C-alpha cells in the first residue's frame, strides 16, 4: 500500500492510496458516500488481475481538502491532476455507489484518457429518474433546500441530522441489510475494511458528505448521452440502498452500455464480484494490444 497525497494547482490537497500490482494496469476506484480511499475490495484479487489500483478521497473526505460548492464536472480535473502527478497517461475507472456519477463525469470529460469505465450500484441522475425527489431523506431535503442561500447553515443543519453517524460512522453496518450484504458484513476481513473506510470518511465531519450530496442529488451538469465511451453497468438485484431501477435507467440512456444485474448481490455487489468487474475493465486494453 502507498498512502500519499498530491497538491493540486489550486493548492488543495488530494489524498490517495495505491493497492495491488505496482506495475499493473492503472485503474481508479471511486468510493461511495460515506467512504474513503481506504475502501477497496480484496487486494489479492487486484494483484492477481494485474491491476494497479488507485483509490482517492474526494474533497472533504478523509485527508482531501474540502471544496465548497463543488460539482461533478469539477472532479475530472482533480483526477487528471492526480494522474499527472503519478505519471499515468491513460487509465480505467470504476465508480461505486455515489462514486458512480463521478466516474460518469470522467467518462464525459476525459474522453482521451479513460480507456474503460464501469459503475456499480450507481444512482441515476435525479432530474431524470422518476420520483427521485420524493425518495430523499430528511437530512438531504434540508440540505438541498438551503445549500445555495446559506451553505454554512445548511451544512450545520445537515450535521445535526447526522450527528450520530459522524460520531460512529460504522453504525450503518449494524442496521438492517439484505441477506447478501449481511454475509459480507460477517466476513472479518471485509468488515474490517468497511469499518476503516467509514471511520476515515468522517475524519473532517460532514463537510465532504454535504457537498457530495448537493452534487449528486441535483442535476449533474452533463447528460448520460454525453458519455460516449462504452460503460459497464453492474448492480445487485437485492440492493436496498440504490434500487436496481437506477441501473436500468442508466442502461437506457447511456450511448453504449452493457448491463449486468447480479441476482445474488445487494449494495455490496462490487466486493462480491470484484474479479469480474476488474477483468471487464481490463478487457479493452487487451483488445487494443491485439490490434
């Protein structure tokens, strides 16, 4: 493991970690929310697949500096800056849960650098998915109603709503989960990884979560049709956090998409099927080398 950070052109710090094969094909993995650079599926699988995995704290998560008012379309610039510092020219991208919209933004903007793109358990755009606003919980509704006019007050109110989660972010693992996710939670190695990632996510309180929620739950600033790269969409049929209808919406609106629904998975499908996702994300490179 490499646990490092880079300084971006605007003097913000962006924290990252590296896993797997240091000489392997570079793949960026974007964590969910709550999550951090410490979220990574089984590293032995990453190494065996010949992947150099780079995980990144988004602004306000873990050790990355906050970026008030950030948008999804600002994230590709951060990723390009990190890739430059790591001397990486082209790379694959995997976005998990709320990391999925960030991965799609990279697919829309970094068209010459992203070689393969996958999203897992990814929500659909809120201005396209029917009933998205009705499914917001109280914390997110309060945040979105006030974030433009009174950001500090909105984030403070958001923090009050999530105070228990900030105090112990691992408590989400103790709640009701579908059976496939319970099985993952009962695996000591996976549980340890999830707990470390969640605790690191809350290092700076709710500031990262708040601006992320504002970015993901409002119009994204690009259309799914703007993502011209082929996208692999993966989803667990038993996902109770992001229902599978979101994956079907993505598949219907992305220009080129292959949808896979895992019947045996919940929201933790990426952890269960990590090898399958990695091999798919590497395949375009193998095809190019044969040509």
